[in-house]
């Protein structure tokens, strides 16, 4: 319905006896609950609070608690007053009311101009698409210039734009400002209602066909329709998939180098060859170049998607609490949390984090001792089993600590989401670095040198092979478990959900609308865990490059599947997330830079203290003097690599030379799209007034001046000679004023 009356559909067969005119739905809901000319963009799901004095066979509309019904009607009335169109129905289990929300184009255009929502503009000339850096661009919507926007091609906004506009309308209708109050999230936290966007059938089908499906051709390529992903999900998810695809593509040359190095290792019984040194240096150099090239790619996307100057206005997290006060700056009510209390909480969580790291060290020492015992009893088989146990233990400890880290972050009571995520990244990086690499680094540098509880730790064949086996076990275990969790489980859940609905439809001839099905899907939890997984993989590949050159190949194979698995999960196995803008990958970029520095130090140390190439090749002697020479050589090599890291960072600019001109062109196009008839008239009037004032100045009063600053000063509108007589030019430089004379 488009007015004040609701269109209510019967829910299930059990109600037929009480409602003789009820009819079971078998047709597509677009022909019944929805009108074909309406685009349903958002669904509001209200839980039905049933009265305790009614039976289960009573229709929910009659069994609903009065307070729940009045609260729901108040919200719906406010949305109708805001101009939205709603259609009501009840889910098949009778537990929720579904209200499908849409809006006509006139309302959408008016609100879009009011909220200054950015829309894609049209290309001025289709031939420009063949030139580098000439993109359509984005500009705040101005209804007077609607023909300059991409919407004029279809006559309506894209689904993601409609969802943002309708969400803004709902926020305002519920008493918020559309930005800071976040009424939708607060109602969700309070259990009043759940609001989620709906997938667009046409765009979703295109993404499934081009991107979110498995196939030999798709899996073997890193190409992705990034512009379509951005237009469907927003810049936050678009940036993540751009980073994942770029990183996967850059792994190709590193994988080829790793295969070549592994070829030389096969000919050596202990896999200890000097070519590993070359590959380790190549890997560290590759990591530096990759990060610098990603910065360029990231800046290009930021300009292309018009988020290069995006600074999302930080709003308080819903979980943030503090004392109310009046802001001395804005004179508005705000929440503040006492800094002293926050520092106390930081000290508590820091102590807990230190305790967790100490526990993982003790756990790792136990794993090392167990591995050593199994190696003594079962030889190489026991060593392999011990490596697998170590890898599984690492993953289990990571999962446990992630939950602990989230609870510690909640206890710290961060005010903004950015502060929350930055603190969480630091906690996870410190813990996971120790958890993942303690066993590897112990076997590389401390085995055969340090005893554990009186037990001598030995290496099977060589310590370098031990490190290689541990690295391989960690990567393979992460790949298997990660793909099962992110690929198999979402697919199985998706199929089980379809089978459940199909079996229910066989017994009860009721059609489940797509809106109800999507509401039952799990929510997308964000890109944090995905970034964490990729950065951890990057650290393992780079820090253990000398010992295990095949790590890049395993990472490449994993990421090719990861791209399609994450796409499938987003498009088919989860609810569609609301739009979120983002400029870059955030603090993960700093973590990558730190990881590269640690990788240089680690590989240089492995070259001297884990590998035996120095002594076997006769480069240094096997005595104290040889150890000193080796230490000096490694010290020089490490500092040379670190020096090249900074040199390469300075040599490769963060953005290509043509990007600045492209940004200027897009800014000009934005100004053209925002220029209205009124603003043109105001600019013309201002120019005419300035021209009249300029003619009041007698040009003979002022001589020509070569100094640029003085010329600008003289170009200012002046009124007659007397005004200039007592005013000094800039800087008061007499040498620069030799050519300045005042006539008369």
C-alpha cells in the first residue's frame, strides 16, 4: 500500500480455521505483497511480543502485546509522515512483522539534494574513456542538473543510493539527524526492530555471473569488477577486494622465484643452498615494492571513487558510555570518559595481554618439548606430527585470544570505531606474532643451544629443515581450516537453508518471500577478520622466506580461492551490508610496513645462525673469529637491506604523475555539476561589481612593477591617489621598490 492502510497477508495454514478468508500464498510476492513498479530497498523487521494469556493458534495480530503493537504503530506512523511507502506482512513462523520500505523518485531526489549525497556523473565525451585517468567522477546531487548524472540513463537511482537515502529518511523520521544519532542501531540494540537492506536481483545476478561463483576460469584469475563491487557494496568492501586482488597478483613473480629456489634446494640433502639467500633478499625487496605500488593503486582508487579527501565524521560507538556534559566548543550535550579511568583500564588490559603472551610462550615450550619427544620416538614421522600439532595449537590459541581481545577492547570503552579497531589491531598483532613465530624462531635460533626443563632440544636432520616443516604446516593448516570456515561452511549453510525452506513448502504450500529469506541470513561482520588473515599470511611468507620458498605459491593458491569464497559469502550467504565509505586499508598498512622490517631482520639472522652455508662454503671459519666475521657480514647486510627499504620507499612516489591532473579534472566536473542558475547569476553579479570598482582606479597613478608581491598589492582595488600615499607595499623592501613611482 502507499497510503495509511496496511496490506496484510495471512501467514500460515494453522490460521485458516480462525480466518476463513485467509489464503495461502504460492505466487511470487512481487505480484501480491509488492507492486511491480516499486523498488523495495529496505525491510524493517519487528519482533512480535505475544501475550501470555493466548494460545499458539491465535493469529499474531490478535495475540500481540498492546505495548509492542503501540510502539510499532508509532514508528510506522512516523515513517508514513516522512513520505515513505510501506507494505506489511507476517513471517511464516508468526514471530515477526515485515515492513517493506520504498520511496518515490520525487522524494528521493529532494532528500538526495538535501543530504548532499554523491552520485556518479556522466562522461562528457565517450572517447575520454580510452584515456588514462579520465573517469566519470562523483558529485553531490543537484536536481537542477540531473541530466549531468549517471541516473539520467536509467531514470532512477541505483539500489545502494536509494538505500542510503531511505536510511537517512528513517533516521530523521525517528528523531535523529541522520548522521550522529544512529537511531537505527540503537533500536536494534534495544530489540525494537531490525532494519536491513535488500539485495538487488539484477545487480546480484551480474555479480554472481562475473565474480561470486566458482569455476576454473574465475579461480585462475585475479580480475574483479571492482567498480561494480563498489557500486553495490560501497568503498569499504571495494577497497578490501582491490587489496586482496592486487596482493594476489603480486604473489605471482614471488611464487616463480620460490619455485626456482626450491629447484636448487631439491638437489641438496639438507635444503641448505646459497640460492636461498638470494631468494630471501628478493622476497624482502618484493615486499617493499609491493607495499609502495599498493599505495599508488590505493590512491588511484581513492581519486576514482572520490574518497581521497574523505574523513568520515566520527560518531560515538553505541557501546561507549560516560558522563554527560555540555561541550565548550559546540555547546551541545556530549559524553566524556574520564582519562584517568581509561588509563587504569589500559593498565589492566595491558597486564592481561602480557599474561596471555606469557601463557602462549609456556604453551609453545610445551609443544616444542612434545615435538622433540615424538621425534626421538618416531623419527621424521613424529617430527611431522609434532609440526601439525603445533600449527593446530597456534590456530586454537589465536581463536581464543581473538575473543579475549574483543572483551578487553570493550572493557577499555573506546569512544569511536576507529579507536576501537586500532586498539584491537595492536593487541592481535602482538599476540599473533608471538603465537605464530615463537616455535619457529626457537627452533631456528635456540634449538641445540637451550634446554627446556632439562631436556635437550634437537633438530631432525637440520634446524633449517625444522623451520621449513613448521612453516609449511602452519600455512597448510591455515589454508585448510580457513577455506573450510569461509568457503565450505557458508555454502553448506546456504544449501541447508534452501533445503529447510523447500521441505517446509512441501508440507505447507506457502511461498517464502526473498525479503524473509534474506532476513534469516547471518549479518556480514565486516572486513576486519579478512584483513587479519591476509596480513598474517603476508608475515609468514616474508619472515620465513629463506627457510620455505614455497610459501608464496601456497599463499597464491589460497588467495585465488579466497577471492571467490569471500565474494560468494557476501553476495549469497549473508545479508547485504549497508554502505560504508573508506579511503584506504587503515592501520593495516602500518602493520605491513613493520612486518617488512621484522622480515629483513629475521631472514638475515636465519642466514647466519640457522643456515650452515657460511661455514660449508668456507666463507668464514668455524671458530670464534669466524663467528665474529659472520656477525659483521650479517650486520652490514641487514643495514643495507633496511637502507634500500627506505630508498625504494622514496623512489616510488605514492601516486603517479598523471593522477593529480585527473583529480583536478574530476574536481572541475564536480563544480560544473554543482553549479546552479542562481549561483551563476550571483557569480555574474559579483564579477560586474568588481569590474566597476576596478575602473575607479586610475592606471596612470601606479607605474609598472616587476616585483610579483608588489604587483599583487597594487592590483587590489584602490580609490584615488590619496589612499595610496600612506600605504607601504609588502615587506617594505626598498630595492624591490625602485621601479614603483606614484605620479602627482
